[in-house]
C-alpha cells in the first residue's frame, strides 16, 4: 500500500487489490443480469448474494476498504431490486432469497471498526521517516496549507515526543468519531460535522493536531455512504416480504407489516404506498450528502 499527500486532496492511497474487487463485483453483477435474462433467475440472484459476501470480506479493514465494500453491497442491492421488479419470482425462490439475504450487507458497526483500524494504523504509519517525507510533499499556496506550515514551524525540529503527541491526538480524535456513531443517524451526523472542524481549529495552538488535520477523510460523508447502502439493502429486504404477501394473498397489503427493516436515515419504517405498477418505499429523512430523500420503486408483475 502506497500513500502520499496531494494538494487539496488529503491522502491518496494506491490499493490495486481494491480496484480488482470492484471490477470483480461489476463482472458478477453483469453475469447475474445475463443469467436472469436467460431464465436462470435463482442462479443470477446467487451471483448477487456472492457480491454481498465479497463486500463483507473486503470491508474488514480501514475506512477506504469499508467504502469499497459499501460500493459493492450497494451495487448488488441495486441490481437485485431491478430483478425483483422486472421478473416474476415464485414463492419458493423468494423464501430462499429471504433466508439468504438476511445475513447480507456489511457487519453492524463496520464503519466504527474502520475508524478504529485507522487509528491503530496511525501508531505504525506516523514515524520520523514518514514525517520527513510528508514535509517534502506538504501542499503550499492554499489557506489550509499556510495554517499547516505555521503550525509546523512551531515544532521544528520535530522530535519523537511531538510525533507521540500527534499520534495520541489522532487516536483520541478517531475514538470520538467512533463514539458519535453510537447515536442515531441524524445526531451522529451533526456530531461528526462538529468534530471534523476541530483539528483545523486546534492547529494554531496545538500542532499535534497535524495528523488529524492532514488525514481528514470526509467522515460525515462516509456515514452517509454507509447509511445509504444499508437503507437500500433494507428496502430490498422489505420488498421481498411484500412480494411474498402479494403471492400468498393475491394483493399487496394496505400498510407495511410490523418488524420490517427500516430507513436508516430516520430510524423509522419506510413510508409505503402502492401505485398502478407496484409499490414505493420512501425514506422519511433526507440524505444530507445528496440533499434528497431516497425512494425505491418496485414493480409487481
């Protein structure tokens, strides 16, 4: 893994194995569509479930790994929703899919683990050698860079004591981010937005905030991406229940049955309405990174 600093882009990470994982997920999704259109619906759905399993495996690392896992999980859920809408699936296959997809998606607390792993990696990554390399590539010409330069001037020459304090600041900062994620989405998002500003505010008087400032990774947006993938998967799981009800009773229910997976953004059951083509599951709260309220439409054949 190679990391370097880029102006206005924070840390750039070269992870070719993750590129391969994304490519493999795209190939599986394409193969799933081929199988479904060829009439082998169950085999196609199994390909999509395999993407979910891959996503769980990939995401068990630092934040960038988790985000790639979310991309893969979201891709699978999106294609699966299309299969449910466009093709008639019998009760036996839906029951099988319900059982298999119950364990799909990334582990609960995956984003917390990713933040925690990033903090652990910091202990080993921020060494005197890496610091010297960072100084050579430190961006110039921007307001942020000027603040950073002024802070660094206060600690020249850098010593191990400063690096130890820098690592400790970063570890404690990441721990606060993890604690924020214990809350419902809306509260967690607002807490993280406040936390993201702190290293820049502390930098002038506390140069040890350097690492947290430089390694800022858009944590609030990470939370949105995580919640978006979870919510789409939850919509697919809820839709499977509605398709089963439709098969067993000959019609869609007037209201959602209790206990279905929920909209992560609001922590509530999806808003539900039927239409001429099928039904819609809608979030109650917006996704702040997209400034939109997500909704998921499903057709009933």
